[in-house]
C-alpha cells in the first residue's frame, strides 16, 4: 500500500536470519515473552503486498494523507488567513453538506420511482397472463423481462464500471480508514451504479438498493468536493479549500449517511450507521454536518412523497416516510415472552455467522469464475437471474389456495401489483399466500411479511419455502456483477425464520407474528453485519413502533454477541477477500510483546535525504524506490543556545509527490544553499502541493540540471508523528489509526554520536497482523489439534 513497506521482499525468501533465543522454543507461550528479549525466529523481511482487488482488477493501493502537512507554505497560508476566509471555509463545508443531501435525495427518489414503475407494470402484465390461463407465456415473459433488465445492469458493470458492482460499503469503509480505493467515486461509477441498481432491483433479484445508495451518496460527495470528474474538474477558487484528503473524508462521510437515510428514510439511523459502521475518525462538528445532510434528504423525500400521493408515482408515495409500518399492533410483554426473545437472538447470531461463513466460500468460487473473463461474469449474472425468475414464478403453484377471511383488514383477494392477498391462480374468494411473498417487489415482500394482525394469513409450508428460497438466493446473488445491497436479502431471510419461530411458539407467546418477523430480520442483520445501535434506530424508524425498543435492543445484543463468537462481520470478510488493508480498532494481544524497533529491524534500511539535496540524488531515489515519504536529515547543524555545533537534525518528512513537484517546476539552485521564504512562495502554493497525479516518469531532467541542488526545507513537514523504538506495536497501531496517519517515524531510544536520527518508517502495511506474522511466525499462538 505504501509500497513503502517497503517493497519488502518476497515472503517465500529462505529464512536465513535467526535471533538468539533465551527460552526453549517448544511449549513457549508467545504472549508471555518479555519485551526485553528477542523473539525466537523471524524471517529476513517484513513482507507486504500493496495490492488489492478493486472492481474487476488488482490495483496498487496507496494510503491517504489525513495528517496535516505542516510545511512552510502551509504555515504561511494559515497565518495570513483572515476571519472572512475562515468563515468562508466553514460556510462552504455546510453548503457541500446541503448539496450532498439534496442530490442524494433527488437520485434516491428517481431510483425508487423507476423501480416501482418498471416492476409494477411487469407484475401487472403477469397478472394478465395468469387471469387468461396462459401460464407458460407468463413464465416466458416474466423470465425474459428480468433477463433483459439483468443484462443491462451486468453489461454496464462489466464493461464500463466494474467498481459499481456490489454494495460499495466495504470500499467506503476502507477509504474512511485511510485506504485510497482507485476509481471508486468517479462519475462513470456513479452513473452505472444508478442505472444498474434500477435494472437489478427491477429484475426481482434478491438484492436491495440500500448498499448502492450508500455508494451513490459517497460518489456525489467526492465529486462535489473535487469539483467534478477527473477529466473535467472545475477549477473554481473556492474549491481549493477541499483539495485535500482530510476534508474529502468528512464530505464522503456525509454522503454515506445520506445514502442510508435515503434507503430507509431513517435520518438518525443514517448518522449512527456512519458513526458505528463506516467511519474510523469522528468528531462533534462532523456529527452535526452528517445530521444536517440526512435532514435535507428527509425533506426532499417527504416533498416528493406528497407530490406522489396522487398515485401517479407508483408505490413510492404510499405510507409516507414509514416504509414498514407496524404501529397499529399493541405490544405487551409478559415473563414468558423473554424466552422467545432470547431464542430469536441466539438463532439470529447462529444463522448470521453461518451465512457469513457460507457466503465467504461462495465469493471465493465466484472470484475464480470472474477471473475467466467478462463473458463468464455476464453468464453468471444471467444464470442467477434465470434461476430466480423461474423460482419466483413457479413456486407459488405449489401453494394451496386459502379462503379470504372477512376480518382481513385489506381487500382480499387482489390482482393489483401490490397487496397482501394476491389471487394469482386461485378462484374468486381465495388467495395464494406464497405468490403474495414472491411475485412482488422486495420492498412489498417485506411489507407483507411484516404485516401485523395477520396470524392466519400465511401457511407454515409457504413460509418455509419462502425462507429456504431466500437463503439460497441470498447466497448466490451477492457477488454477481451488478450493483447489490445486503440489507434487504438479510431482512427477507430473517423475517422468514421470525415468522416460522412465531408459528412454532403458538400460544406460548403474546407477540404478534409480524413483530416476530421484525425481530427475526433485526437479529439476522446483527448476527451478520454486527451492528447494534444504528440497526436498532433504523428498525424503529422503519416500523414506527417505539414499544419495540426494549426487545429490539435485547435481540440485537444477543445476536451480535453470538455471531462474534464464530467469525467477523460480513463487511470485514469482504475487506479481507479484496485484500484492502483495513486497520481494526483492536490490536492483537501478541502485539504487546513486539516493539516498533523490532519491526524496523526486519525492514530494508530507511532512505533519507539532505535538506539541500542534489537533483541527481532525488531523481535516483524516486526512480529506484516506490516509497511515498523520505525523512530529511541535516548534518552539522548548530544547536540553539549551545556552543557545540555539528549536531544531526531530523528536520521532518517530505512526500514523494512534493519531490516530483519540485522537479517538475525546475526549482533548482546552482549552488548548495538554503532559500529565503519569499523564494518558495513565488514558485509554489499549498494548493499545488495537494496534487498527486504526476509521476516521476513524466518529468524530464537534463544532464546539467542533475548537477544542481534543491532546497527541500520549505516543502518538508516539520511536525511528523514520531515514536521511540521501544514502543509496543499495539500502541503504535492505536496511534496510527486514531490520528489517521500515513507514515509514522521511529526514532532511537538512545541519542549519541554515530546514532542515526531515524530508525525506520512504519506504514499501514507494516501494522497489519498478517504481514507481521509473516516475519514473526512464532508470535501466533499455535492451534490446538
């Protein structure tokens, strides 16, 4: 990632270096090792792979510069900023937060309108075929339309924007953790995500638009912050304030929370989702802006719902802001209800961890198929579409027709595109309960299975078929080359087993079957995604029943606890599969027994530059290394307030991009000297130093220029974060993650003549547990056989 890590040698290199041992190797507990004693065995180098799967190809992964680069240019600009400029900067942050919310709300409305109308007219046509008894023609039409919609979504993702496939949430999570994921937030990705989501969801695939909407909100935020697409970027003066990774991170956080709000119409849940799940770095000012963005989204959605109440917009306006309203049921608890609540939480945790485990295996198989080429990706997506369509259309014929009860609160039967009692192939006065769940949109399926006061609506066999089908579809659909979200498939699976458990409990509980479905959906999401607080609030905003709060909290906590006993969350599994170097908040226990100095020992020697360096030396370093930062060390520096001279000074850290900028601008000196402050301001400004696209291969340097010098002092970050070499890796990891660093300098514990001022540099790759264990394999506790 920082290949800086330093393009560490192949991990298969023979182990030719062993440290002296002070303990017996056999039976040693790796966590009982003293920090003063060397580790038993170690490889020659700390291996790392700065590669990850982003979209359809393996890409070089870089870190983001969230740290403020306090060089002379930044300090000068900071000193000369007036109050008006500071207020302008703050106003523009809030303006961008408003635009993110506005555009996310508008695009979410467009997606909802398109899906409801495309799917609605498709289902009305199927009803016509069924009423006429043309069952085979209905199957061909239904399968053909879904095939065509899936083909559009898959072709767009495979051929134009591979990064638009999937939910996008793991990549956003990695970006906010400090990982630069290439092409994830481009204009092409945004357009393909919008059109692909409409096609895939309208095709009836077992996926949702929630994950894609989070990605869409983040794309909008990124494009606004940088002034548009890379090739057509607007160079407005006010956008210069956001030409840095730090501010772009905050705006993308607003975009992710706006996406969740647009998907579930849950503003508070959107803010908490960003805080709990995707954001690594948080502060109160960011909390206010994300809340403001989600408030704008809700206002936009509410305005369009009012417009669509006339019925011209499909089902988008139905039900107002509450998507799955269960507020009409009375919730009362008794002592016996604690048992089913605990059971549903335990089952949710077990099923959630099992789903993660099996999906992990499925995604590995899909990865092998996808590597065979674009045609295999298309065939996989279309094959899943055909299987889904055939199952949704044919399985309702297995269900028995059920007589309509006059006590049902809704019209029964109905042949409309929505409704809780679909007639399908049944005679008048009867309805098909399985068709009610399968031959509808995913949102309507959730509404139907969440419906309250419908104890006798569904037969146990129909719910069992529904649950089994969506377990299969939930495993084989995620991972195909279309935009897809995990929220809705997990809700459908969880609601199915929630209804089944309610039927099994029978008279032993007073809770409504619809509420059991809600709790089942929540428990499975907590068991798979390992969210609690944000998930609890999202479900309350979805169902509009505050009385569910106590039992929802208990169910989510139990499910998450049970799931954590078996495997990580589904997003962490995807991050690992893609190879994205995400730094977790909790260091491994054995990291306490390893120091950063020992990590530096198994890395190649650090490359340093002088404060006034020869051009040829800079060019040689840039061409022959891929490090992204270099310590600036000056020799023979006078110490202020002391008579002694000749001290060695660690002046700071200079970025590779800044060295390339100096070469590009020909900022050369004929003699070796330090420049004045006004000289550097004439040549550079801090906005230009934020650019990172230029490569050393694009810069031409003549033979005469090679003999000239560059004063690197004004471009050097004079306040880099440093740690002493005796610091434990566990503490270094916590510091690195919480501050949002890209490089962490290691300085010696002892100072003196002949001691180098820098021991090494730690990067993200160096602090990953897997890479450390490749160099120190005996740190890992042996598995019991």
